[in-house]
């Protein structure tokens, strides 16, 4: 069963543009990863520092491999300076 992941990330005040750039840099390499079916980034109209990722992966182990990828490790090293908060949902399509 495919794995659905929804990530919600909010920028620290003043870090909106930097977070946008860092998140945008994740898109191209992630879309080429084994198991990536869908990887979309959305930006709020009301709050330009709020981003949602909609992801679909063939399996959880392939998503786990994605989370260990070099481009994610690079982002993780920057996240404390950029993120005010983040939340992650992972599950499967129920209906």
C-alpha cells in the first residue's frame, strides 16, 4: 500500500524567503528518487511563510530512504534557523 505523507512547515518571522528557497531546492532531487510517486509543495496565500508538502511514496522503506538522502540531511542542518514549527502526517489512503 502506498504511503501518504503531508508535511506542514512554518517559517520563523523574517525567514520566509530563505525557507522557500531551501524547500524549493528539495523538489527536483526528491522527484527522481526511487519510490517517489508524487512530491508537491504548496504555499499559503494568507501566510507566505506556511508551506505544505503533499507526498506519495510506493512504500514506507522508500520514504525512509528519502529521509536519509543527502539533500534532506542538508536541509535538516538548516531547519533550526528557518523553521518556527513543523508537523508531519504519514498514513495510507483510507477510502
